[in-house]
C-alpha cells in the first residue's frame, strides 16, 4: 500500500464502530474483545494466494495488512488505551520485497487507535491486557489457531494467580454483536456499494456487447475482469459464473471453455469487490442478441417474479416475503407453460405447498449482502418464540439492510417437460437496500427487460460490423 496514492482513510467511521462495540460490551459487564485479521494462504511453494483481509477486522479498523489483530478493552480505565492494534513492525528489508508497512506508530496515527504494538509482541502483551478483566469476547471456534492462542494467554494469566492476578472468568462469542452492526449499512458503506454496483453493471454491459455465437465462456469472463480492474475494483467479489446453454442450469457453474451456440442463453453471475464491499449481479441474455420464443416466455416469467419480489422488499415485511412473492409468480408460470401439468394441481397454493416448483427453482430469492457476498446477519429473529413448526420467525426488514433479489428457473432436459424449454437456465439478480418506503436498487445500470437487452446487443453488433 502506498499511503501517498491511496484514498483517504475514513478514520472517524472506523473509530465510531469501535466505540459502538465498546459501549455494547460495557453495557454487558465489560471485558476484552479480540478481532484478528485473516492469515495469508499459501498457493504453492513460494506463491501465496492474493491476500484478502478478514471482514470483521476491516469493518472495525480499515486496516488491510496481514498479521494484525485488534484488541478492544471495555474495562480499561479512563487513562488506559481502549483500542489497541497489533501489526507488522517497520522493516526496511521486508518492505523492499513486499511493499510499504505502516508499522505500529504509523498505524496508530493513520487509523486512530489508542495504542499499537508490533505483532511479535502479542504473546507478551495480551496476557497483561486481559488480566483482571471479567470476560473475553471473540469468534469462538472460528479459528483453531486463535483458540490455541487464547488458551495460551489465559494460561499465562492463571500462572500469576498467587500474585493476586485473575484470568477472565467467561468467554463469549463476539460475532452476534458484530453481525448485528454489519447488517445495517451506514452512509459510508452504501456509497461504496453504489459504486461497486455501477462498476459491476458496466462489466455486464460490456459482456453483453461482446457476446456473439462462437465466443467462449472464458472470453466473456475476461471482459468482466477487465472492467472490474479498469474502474478501480480490487477483485471479483466471488468466482464468476459464465454459463452458456445447458451450463446455465448448473447453479455454481465456473466459467469454462464451452462455446456459445446460436440459440444458447448466456447466464452471467459476476460482480466486483470494491474497498472491501461486494456487489452481486446476474443477467441472462441470448448469445445471438435475440431471444427465441421459448426463451422469451420463460425470461418474462422470471423478470415478473423478480419485480414481485422487489415490490415486496420494504420495511415491515419479513425477509421471506420477497421469496414468497417470487414463488407465486414462478409457480403460476410453470403451470401456464405446461412445465408443471395443470391437471395435477388445484392452483398455485398447492404447487407451493407440495414444493412442486423445486426441480426448477431450488434456491431462495435472496441473501444479505455487504462486505461478504453472502453477508453476515440473522435471517430469523434470534430469541423470539418459535412458531407451530418449531421455527423462529423470519427477520423483519428495516431501512439500511442490503440484500439480493434473484429468482430463476432452470429447466433441464426431461421427458416430463415440453422440449422447447429444455436446457434453458435463467436467473436475474439485483442488489437492493431497504429504504423508508420500499427499496433502492443498486445495480440497475445494466438492462434487465428483454427488449432492452436485445437493443443493447443488436446495437453492439451493428457497431462492430
């Protein structure tokens, strides 16, 4: 990282988040919270995978270097540090090979911590910090390595018992506190997510414009990756799905070598990560630039299902409401097309009750979105009374929650299905933030209506002629 060219660090944003965690811990008796970043991962021999920080750690620090750990001491006295960072020490030789390091003092000043130490001092400092504190708070069981370190620090404190020093008497899972905070996006986060959505939408437009019969899936993936990096995104938010023809019926199909045929649909589920935040877009379009009648029929059903789900994404609705809205439209479409035999069902309610749609729509209509593409946060009301089936009630949507809206239909070849629909896979996905009156879509800078998709692709074909 070059501090002269990187965007300004949002110091106050990260400081306020740390203060919120500290306030929550103080309200629950105090103690010390420990939040490590992610370890580096070896790819093979001397080559590492590209480094990506831990999302919880970054949420509270904005710090992206490896070998770092945050300590929040909610029991610290008025003159003692409450936020402490451990990070790599300055090292001229290593910086020659690996690039700039802030070092403890540089990180303390740049990111607004109360104190900072070199990472190799952690085993000496942590027992001192946690001594005589009532509790430890960290991600229990998330890392065997961290669990082992915590045991070592506790043992080091207990060894001082004859001197009147006591170890924390309780260990609590910190993640529910952080998950609830991350579920509601602040203005800083939403600004980044809007820009990530625009970059990802531009990548989808570029892929649509580049598509022709004869193109390989990996060529379209290259158009996506180029656009992400061209516009400042650090990486894809997840492995890109670029699926031609029958491959679109495989939900997590990786971009491969298949050649797009004249009458294939192309399903692309791909988006960028920008400044630690994911976007998530899926579009489905005809390789030729023109939907066949059967493709258009199913596409319009999925599009209508998505619109119904978007209309249901509003404050006061449950997380499940968009899914149920989409299910009704999809189930009716399956009956109308004859993919499900009308005579076997009294209507949509019976299709849903019997889950007869499931062979053609086997996933939910959305998930939380944020720093992680499948972001943290409860989908059901923690601590609420269960319903008659024993399940907890679904979470109620509130302003500033962000989620995807992504219905689909996947029709594999089968004697039970009209042949004109065989090997058609369609998904349409956008990102939404719940507002006071409904929801705002973050990813609509790429066409979604079938006519608009055809117009974009045909204009690109004319321009290339």
